[in-house]
């Protein structure tokens, strides 16, 4: 057959192709200033990895601009621009560069999404889609380009290999992965993942941006794993890397070379984080890893008044008397709306006469919701009455003679909990079945029988209770008690009375049912697993000394770690030492006893324990005082418990400035002599009654140890160093002895510092001690009168650079004295 070929007929065909398929027309991975996307037009990254264009999730009628894998048959979206503002007509909407930004205009030509940058007014812009999955808006200038905006900096719900998950140290704000609302709605859901802003280098899962329900644990840079993700040590196909500088810290990850697979890490609308790999053989995503493992461990997954259970295929249901708030949302596996009452409560319209008074439904074996409030009552009947008579009260629980009530919606209710409790849920009377009528005689017989059984049961219960109490007391005597989190929550009135806080966590006052007053420390950024945590806590619990705070017990539930201590009625030393109330000023005798007692406690930790314990944070805030002002060292053993090691210095170490030894700042190994240095700095504060570093009247920083060291070295008047509030009422010999010891404790060279055992002997009068040389870091200022006494130990590392010219002279002066403690036995 003879056909006449006419090339001009191809022009309309090519025009139609260009109209229908943008990337066919331009062969492009970019959107330039005079181009746009609309309808079915897309751009594809140079290697064909990712595609960007309009998409429609599931059976939704809405459209979004997003990015998905181009070579995977199942459309899997990894990034969405207009998550909160969908459009209804993709053919009338336009995605293009406008006024220096990438902008999405809807069918009415109104902007619904923009990159929102204001730094560039250039018209030479383009948007390029990279094979890494990063959409970049950049400025063209000759042969160079400048990035103005990147989708990697504005993630949706997916963490792609090579993407940074950052923490901005300047604002302390983390990038977040935020889940979709449901399978058909990419709007931000309730669950998010972010880098913990507390500096622990761990990732946390949050509900509603505030309630934490999972943590990866701190990053171990040696093993390249997260402490609470042990799976990373076994055939893990991902390489995670951590980077940090002055402005940001971030993690990134890649798939190992031996595993050429398509992989993604995302937070699902189920509230779980998941790592999945694409399997060509099954044309589906294979779940490699997820956390939390159990669906019911996701906080409030089933919404208000929802009931979560692991025993059924569908995790969520409603509490009895409630129904789904939205059947459509539940079909889409969006349970955030939870459940609503079938019948409203009578509340203030309660009437006993018509039988419509609200009642309580007993729900056994339940994981109780959080955010309860404790009520002081005498019985379960009083607890019930308290809730019944308050219209806002929705449920109550009575356990171990403690009444807990809930107001408003109930969140996080679980069924079939391993340590389940009984929850009494308030319902309208119509939700209960009416009892069948029976004869008065039968009722009388039944009531009588029940009364007899109850009385008999009560007698047996009281007997067994007494027996159990005696047995329990013997079992826990001399050992640690394991507390339930709810018990400590009740004891502390939901952690309402805060006593203080520090690098390891916050401390709250509490009262146990037996009226014992306790101090509860909520640990933060803990780097231990369950088994190791219990091991370390057990070690701490076995350490007993009159000058150490006694550990009573602990709590370990999921990520919650708490320690329970004896309560110290006189608080911490700083409160008594630096008080402005003259009536509460510590006299010299007590100060000297505190110095000696603290030294004895540290000696026990350093020399008497089976394993040497370095405290790492000796300061007045960590010396507690009992009713008789006997000093008790607190927080010992916590440095190791928090996963810190001392073969090297960790940059995350939370020692306190002003008490840190020079070797700590310079980065060499830490020994017990670091505690000795901190103790020496604290001794100076015991003498002066003020912080070592304080501003003088002329606004300069005055450093007391410099002045005290000079006075001691020159044999000056030691009474001039004494807290003026004591009006000279102190033993001059004791002041001199404490200042000499302090001078030796803060020597630059740790080998010149005494041990804490030697300090005890000196303060106890068993050994004598000579005057100490002025440490080099302080001597520089002594040799320069215009700078004398203006120095802070937190600047040690910087001063070594600023004073290099004088360091050689200081070193020669020090070495000539051959500084070492010269002690002799007193007779």
C-alpha cells in the first residue's frame, strides 16, 4: 500500500502531547519562570526516581500538589505542598513561579500555597526536582545557582534517605514529620516525630504536639545506634549519621550499598513510625520495622471515650454507652474523633424518685486513662459520690484507698491490660437494664445471705490483709520498692509540688499512703533499657551511708523512669546558704559539719563502694539537709545510670559551670579528682556565704576563690573571708583549715589535689595541711593587679588561650614550689 508521508501532520499531534504531558513536551525535571503545571502535567527527576504533579488520594474528591515514586506501580506519596488547603479542579488550578516564589493557584486563581520567601526579587528562577526527592527553588546567576527554598526543609510525613531531620539550636525548634489525618486526607494528623529539643539527641513521638508516648533513646555515637532501638545492632540495612554545630544538629540516613532497595521512613496515621522497603516480587511495601510495636501503646489512638484492645483485628471500639462520632472517619481508620454518648447524662436533673439518676458502669481489667485528679475520701462510696455530684466528672477509680476522678473526655483507655484496674464510668440510667421484679420474701432471703457472705468475706479479707502487710514489710525492708506510676502520680498529686530540678530531671514532693513523705525524681533523657536500668538502680539502692540520700524505690513503666528518695525537710544547701533571711543563716558550726559530712559521703562513693562512683555534679544544690541539718549527698550514681561513661569526656555532660574541673573542660579522662575540684569550689561558698562568681558594685565579675587563695598564700586575715552575716562568730583555725583544703582541691593538676579520704582526715583534725600555691589559672590574675579577682572558672578553657603570654611564668613559679599536699599527723 502506498502512503504519502506528510511531516506537517505531526505538528498538531506533538502539540497535543505537549498539552497533555508536560514532561513529554519539555523532557524536564524543572519548572522555569515561564512554565507551569496544571491538570495531568508533571515533572520527573533526571534519573526517573520521583515525579511531581497533581494527585488525588484514594476515593477523595480533593486534589493536591505532591511528590511520589515514579518507578513504583503503587502510587506512594512522600511530600505534599497544600496539605491543609486542597483544590477541587486540577485543570483550572496552576502551579508556577510567581513573584519569586513557587505558588499554587486554585480554580478561582487565588493562591492556596506558597514557598513564602521574601529574600529574592530575581526573575531568573527555576524549580528543580532532584533524584533525592528534594524539590528546590533556586536562583540562576551565570553558571552558578543559589538555593532559595527546599522541600527537604519542610517535610510532610516521610523521611527520605539523605534528608536531614534537624533541630535549630538558635530557636530550639525541631523539624517534624506529621502523619496524615487518614488514608485519604494528607492534612496534618495528631501524631508527629521530632528530634528532642532537650539536647539528648533522641527522637520522640508526640500526640497533639505535646504528649510524648515513645522515644528512641539517646544516640550512641560509638555504636551508631539509638539506645532504645536494639534492633539497630542486628543486620540493620540502614546507616544513620549524626552531625552537630553551633546552629543546628541533625540526623540523616542512607541504605547500605549492599541493599540497593527503595526504602522510606514515615509516620503513619496509626501513630506508628514505620520503615518499609519496596518489593518488586509482590509489588507491595514490606514492613521492616515499626514503633511502638503495639497499636494500643500509641497515646489516645482511639480518641475520646474510645477503647483500645490488641485482642481484635480492629484495635478501636467504643466504651459501653458510647458510639462512633463519625462512621465515615472510622471507615478510613481515623479514630481521632473517638466516641460520643448515646444518651446524655441527667446531671443536675438527677432524680432518685423517677429512677433516672446517673449510674456507674464497672469496667474491669482496664489501663486507666491519664490526667486523673486525686481526691481525699474515706471510702469508695465517698469517691463515687464525689464524681456523681460533679457534672463534669465522667469516671472514677478507687485503688489502694486512693480515689481518682476524671473530668471531660477519657483518653488512652485500654482493655485487657496486664496490670488492669477497675474503671467506673458514668452513664445515663437508661443505659442500664432494669432488674426483674421479685417477691419481698426472696429479696429478704437474698439480702440476708449476701450480708452474711459480705461480713464473712470482710473478716477474711482483714485477716489476710494484715498478714500480707506484715509479709510485704519484711520483703521490702532493706531493699528497693517497685512503685506503679499511678501510685507516684497520686502520691505527688499529679506532680504538682516541684522541689527543684537539674541535669537529670525534676523533683517533686509526695506522700505515701502510710504518711511517709518522699521526694520523687522524674528522670529525663535516660539512656538505659529496662533490664540495665533495674540493674543500675539496684546498685544505687544498695549504697547506704549516713551522708548519702537513701533511695527508697523506683518506677519503670515504658519510657517513664522515676526514683523515690527520702524527703529532706530542710531542702538543699543552696537554699540555706544563699538565703537573704537573717534568721535562717547557717552558723559556722553547722557549715563546718556540712563540709565534713559531705566529704565523708564522697569518700564512701569514691573509696568504699565495690565500684568507684564519680558524682560529676557536686554543688550546693545536690547537698540536701535533713531535719537536723545533717548533709546528704544526692544524685550519686545518676551519671552512670543516665548512660554516661568516663573513659572519655562526653560533650553532653551536664556538669555545672563554676564547679567544673579544668580537665573536664579541656577534654581529658575524668577521675574522682573532678569531684574533689567541685567540692573545693563549694567549700569557698560555705566560707563566704555567697556564690563564688558574683557581680560587684561596678558591674564586674568577682571571683571569690582568687581572693581567698591570695589571702591564704600570703598569710592574711582569714576572718576577712568569712560571711559577714556571721559577724566573726567562727573558729579561725577551722576557717583557715577549710580554705587551705579548698585551695588544694582546686589545683589545676589533679595529681596535686587530695583524695576525699584525705580531706576527711584534715577536716577531722587528724592531719595537718600546708598552704596551697595559687592555681595557675588564678595566679595569672594575681600577677596582674588590674585584673585581680575578676575571673570565672567557666572561662578556664578560654583563659588558657588569652593568657598564653603569662602561662610560662606561672608554670615556672608553680614548678619551683613543687606543689603537693604536705601533711603531718597531729599529736
